[in-house]
């Protein structure tokens, strides 16, 4: 059992990249010990299978509180109702959740039940088989192979639910294979028909072990170097399974911009402490434009887009693409704000809930590390409080961006962008030559010629809500640009995209901040800005909205027919009731469907490799040995002298019998060798042995001095082949298959080494 448990431990180490450390080993090793002890106790008491399963399940829950979720156990040891509930949830749902968790895995708490359950089950089944099934049956190799299925399942699970960065894949793979093969070889019942002595058999096993070890290191290491897939081509389930949270089920935050500016203008949404002057509160980042609105990217469109949210723990993954400036201890307290989108700053690295209903909904937190956006699917409510540490993008001056290129960041394409957007962008940036200069020229044109209006009754000029294609055309075609952050941010982002620059819209709040004081954020503080990615800098913010000034009345154009967008949208009144339940209509292209139709699923590769690799391991040595044996026989058959051909037939016969498993003395006359082999042959049909006549005939041909005819040579080879076939027919199918992997010279060498060890 020590080998089986060691193999389980090797498989467990593969979970290290997923958990970001070795904390999972505590529940995993606890489950391993508990399962093994339960099986041993059940074996000693000779319990039947029903009693064994009952005791095992009870022990699983009773001891699981202290092993898997000690923080929920009474005095960290005794099971509580909460601990038992967590164990039950983790047992059922843990395997589904673990492939959607963002690594390193820290939450929810029931995730620790997954390694506990896996090792407990494997140890229970493997130990039960080893203590009850193997001793009471013929110890065939396949039975020991069945016992190894549990450790193999742990090893494969560590790969499938791991990450693109494996943990010591080559070392673990070779170590697992070597231990398994050696264990199977030593436990296999001896099948050598020669019935060699125990000491000699042990020596041969030692020599075989050395050969297996050397071959595993050389072949396994070489295969790992040459055929191991690149990290970005590894198959792991978390890359194939979509996260359960779909942000497209919720309205785009930007579509509710006017709700804040007109309906909850003076309402306190939440309060924040720990901000510094100039900080802004982020709510959501939107990087896809459909012609109707800006929204997050759906998981089916981009695996790395703004719509990919993963379960996370307290520690959130840090953003690497940034020029960082840190904030710590920023505390948010919700008042009238109630939504799933969590207000934050920058890119949070640590988040702790400290009060409110969110304490019980902690497991519903999901995070997008590419945009710094967090959501709580249970929703935020009055009294919810949380504290975050974060890194912010430093404010970069125009001079510092003068010679910096935009970054090669892949964003979903913009669809249905009006032609006037491109025309105006070219007009505004006509005299600029660098990306930063072009963006600053567009920003200056919008802020200097546009006017700010939220469309309130007190505004001197009306401003229509929305930021779709028709509203942007209205903004840019009128004699006077009038709008608010919603329209200006949308227009600026579309203009940046028209140059091919990676731009996204961010919605949030920009309250007036006094250093060290708690800030009350109201609906009037809502804002939107644009971020553009620059090489080695990060996402740089641009604010294209004009300052709030009086709009000249005499420049207001007379009413005229409303210009139509480049892509006519259906009237809102004609929408079906079902369409109104979701904020955005998902669009799928026929080309994408065609691509998916011919895409090969990832599981096909896994199954293919699972079959191909063992086939290569089995068939390549067989092919090489087969070529060697065929060349050996051909060389002997085509010898120059006829008597050498006859002698070659005898040598081929003896080599073949040695490879079939018969004991062939290395130094003896042909007749002695024939008698020795004939003595080993035992047949149920009592067929007579035939090797002695062949040996006598071969001696006559070699030593008589007479000229040997070609016909005599052919007869010798025919007799040798018939004798070889007879020897094969007296063996089992497995023995005949094993003989194909043997070479007599290698067997003689191993026997020579073994005899030297015995003499010493």
C-alpha cells in the first residue's frame, strides 16, 4: 500500500498551480489517511460491503469538519451543522465550481472538500482492494493494475483541473510511471517456464528494474522535451468551461447613465473612505459596441474579454499591464446603491467584506482581472461594507506618451459604427502624427467645441439619452455638440477604434475628494471616460467631456428632421416583451458558426493522446525489436556457406526458444542444449520433443566435412521453424506476446550480471 499512497501523493502535487501553494495538502493528506484507516479497520473486523460503506461515510462527515473545514468546526475539531453543510455542498458541487475558479483558488470554503473527497475515496477503494481482493485471488498483473486506477485518476484530475502552467510535469510523470511499472513488475507472478530459483528471479527483477528506470528517464525525459505541448496549447477544463456568471443577463451599466443624473441626482449611493484627490471610482468596463450600446464582451466572443468573470478568494490576481500606484484600506459602505456591479478603484488586489448581507454572500463574488471589475451576483444592499487594497494606473503626461506606441491588445471588433465617426476622427487629428497626439487632438476638439447637458428640465438645451449609433450621429452632425459623459465617451472610443487603437469605455463616479475624509457619492457624481492601452504603460485614461458651461441659445439649430444612423435600428416600441428582459440582443455571425462546426473539441485531443501515447510506448519497442530479429534471421539464412546456413538455423532456433522464456545454457553442445530445452517442455497432449534430432543433424552438417546442398539448408530451416512454432504453441497468449519484446543477447547479459552478483 505504501507504493499506492506514494503514487497518490505524486498526483496530488499537480494541484499546486491551481491552489497557488500547498494549503490543499492538509485536507488531501487527511482524506488519504482517513480512507486508508477506514478500509484497514473494516478488513480487520471483516465487515461486509454495506457496513464498510456506512462506517466510511459517517467517518467522512465526522472527521471531515476537522480535516477539510476546521474554521467552521466547533473548537476546530467537532463537527457543526455549518461544517456538515459545507462538506455536503463541496461533495456535490465542488467539482463543478473548481474548474470555474480563478487561480489561485481560495474561495468558496467548500472547495477544500474537493481534495479531501478525492483522496478519501481513492484511499478507501484502493486499500480495500489491496487488503481483501488481492490476497484471496491469483496475483495476476492486471489485478494490481486495477488497484492503480485510483492513483491514476488523481494524477489525471490534477492535469485536467489544473492550469496552463504544470507543476514539474516531467519529473512527476517519470516518477509516477517508474513506481507503477516497478511495482507491477515485482508483484507479477513468475511466468518463466524454466522455473528459475527465487534468488535468480530476484536478481533478474533487479536488473529489469534498472532497465525500466533508465528507459523511463531517457525516453520519458526525451518525450517530455520533444512532444510536450506548449503552455498555451495544454488542455485544461477551466479553459473549456464557461464561467456560470453571464454579465449579458444584466443591463449594460452605461445604458442606465441618465438614471443617476436625473432620478437619483442628490441621493447618497454609498460612502468611501481612504481615497485621495483625483481618484475615481470604477463601476464597469465596457469594450464591445453593437451599434446600440457599449457592453461587456460575452464569454462566447472572447475568453479574455471584459465579460469573463471568475470565482475568486480574498486575494485577487494582480494586473501586470499597468504603471502602478497603490492604495490600501479603501472602505466602501453601501446606502441606496443596490446592484450586482461593485464600486471599486483601480484594480483590486485584496477584498474583505466586513458588514452587511454580503458577508453571507461572499461565495458569489466574481472578478475580471483584465478590467478590474467585480460583481456580487447576490447583489449589494444597504449596510454592506467592504475594504479593498488596489493598484491604480499612474497619471501619464502627454509628453511621456509622445513616442509611445499603442499596445497590441486584442479587443472585440466594433460593429455598426457610423461613417461620420471616422470622418470626424480624421478631421480632428489631421495634423497629428503619433497615436498620443491624435487622441489628444480628438479630445481637445470634443472638449473645446462641445457642451455638457444631462437633459434635465433646468438645462437650456435638451440632450437626448443613449449612446448608440443614432445618438452619436446626432451628436456629431448637429451644428452644436450637446451631450454628457455617456455620449462623449462613446464618440471618443469609437473614434479611437477607427484608427485601430485599443479603446474601452469605463463607467464610474468622480466625487470631489478631500484627502483623509469620507466621501459621500451621489448620482450627480456619475461619469464615464475612455481608456486606451499603450505599450509598457498600461490603460491610460482620456476624459473627452467638456466642462459644464452655459450653452449659447443663439447657436441652437432649428428643429429639423432627425438624421438616421448608418444601420437602421428597429423601433423600441416594436420590441417583443421577451426582448425587454435582456439589455442586449446577442448577435452571432454565420462565419463563426461555420468555424465552430469544424472545430475539433478538446476532449477529442485528450482521448486521442490517451490512446496514442500508450500505443507508441507499446508498439515502437515492438517494431524496433521486430526489425532486429528479422535482420538477424536474414543474415543467418543468407550466409555464404551452406553449412553456415544450417548452423544459423540452429542458432535462430535456440535464440527464439530463449526469447520464449525457456532456459538455454550459454555454454554447451547442441545436443546438451536440445536435451536441456526438451526437459523443460511439458505438454498436456504429451507431444514428444523434437529438438534433439535437429541438434544431431546440425552437428553432422557442420563437422562432417561434406559439401552441404542448398536443399539440406532449406530442410534445416524448415525444421527449425516448425520447432519454433511448436515451442510457441505450448505457451499462453500472454507469454507469446511477452516474447516479442525479448532479445536473447539482452537476457544473457542480465543473467551474467545476476550470476556475478550471486558469486559476490
